[in-house]
């Protein structure tokens, strides 16, 4: 059975461009984004790693650490970083895990458990290693997204989802479809109308089960 929302993210120890990392210790009291790639020196992945490098300040502002996973060696990762930084005009300050043995890919159900990838493997051999996990400070998986190789990830959407997760962790709220930070939010059904107004002030009762209020803060 694959990993599901609110499962504890599997812990692992792995070599990386930042040295040996034990994942749960590395998370600390932060949120974490673990995003994986099928191979170094591939075009879409280079643009994605570049996008994460450019958003370093945005993730830091949200108390969120980022970590890349790719099925090549640390030595190859270090060479690839030069291409990424040249493309993005930003430093790759986050660690990239060496997952040549597919330990992390299999632990996080990115590949079938019986997958065997040959020496000289291409990105197509490891195509399903293309997933994003948002993990909370409690080490629970809060969100997963999996993309095909031909579709670059939208990191604006990942930031949007992270904002929603952090907001709804703090308050008894949910976010509506297409929500953006600063827009109205949905009051949890755990609060009755009086409790909602006491906590949030103005509440718009659109339907008995759909009540909106201004985003706190």
C-alpha cells in the first residue's frame, strides 16, 4: 500500500551534496518539501531545480526546508549544480540526495518495490521518480503530487498549497477552490455560527455548510 496523507514520512539516512543526512533530524521544527527527479543533466529537471533555487527566500519565510532526490551520485550532483546555477542565476543551497540504490525512491513508493534499473540507465528507466511531498514538522505527509516527465512542476502551486496547509494548521479553516493567499477562507464545520463569529468576526453564510470569512492575519 502506498503512502497516504497523514502517514509518517519514512525516515532515512543518505549521502547528499550537504553530507550525510538523517531525514527526520534534518527536518527539525520546519516544514519540508522533498522533490524527486529521474536523472541529473535532464532538461525539465534542470529548470525545476533552478526554480527551487530562485524561491529560496520564499521557502525560508515559510519556515520550510527543501531537499532534492535524484538517482545519480553526489559527484554527478555537484557537477549538475553548476548547470542549474548558471541557468537559474541562483545558488543551489538545498541538499540533493544520492539515490543510486533507489532506497529513497522505493521507500516513498516512487517506483515498484521490485524495480531494477540497469547500469547506464536513462531518465526513461526511472521516469516515475517524479514526485513532490510536503511534510509537516510532525513528520506527517501533508500533500503529494506526481508528474509525468514531460510536464514541469508549477512551484507557484506548491507555494500556494504550502500556504494553505500552514494556515489551516493554525486555524479551524479550509481553503476554497483556486484560493490564493489573502483571499477569503472557509470556516470549519467544527465551529457553529456563534463560535465562528466570536473567533473570526464577520462570517458570510453562503450555505448552511459553506461559511466564508476573511483570512486571519
